[in-house]
C-alpha cells in the first residue's frame, strides 16, 4: 500500500532560523546502510511525529531509502520511505 505523507524539510527550517549544523551534515555524509536516522512526518501541522528509520539503500547525492523502525501515523512498522539528507532530523547513535 502506498502512503503519501510529507516529511519535514528540517534543513530549510534550520536555515530560516540561522542554524548551521555542520556536525549533523558531517554525520549524514558518514551514514551507511544499516544506520538509523530520525525523520519527522507531518500528518498535519498539529501532529508531527519524529520516528527512527533504518537506512536500506543510499544513492549518490545523499538520497536514501529506509524502513520505519517504529510505527508512524498510519504507516506500519517496516514501511519503506525515500528521503534526502535535508529531511534528516538527527542521526541515531549506534550502541
């Protein structure tokens, strides 16, 4: 089943607020398949939800594909999502 839910462009928000997160961009460049990031899905302006996504594929230009590690909104666990580096809210530290 296809889900069309907007992913927050967190980089655009950072730029509007004058935030230059050099460390996050460096962490994003080091990502590899199997790593997790957090993305914020926007059901509507009142209910954004930030959830972890495990990266399953990286394409040139920092375009990613991954699977939800946790349910989000109406999307079940394991739903495949495609996103770019500017959607990455944060990188989940591996333990």
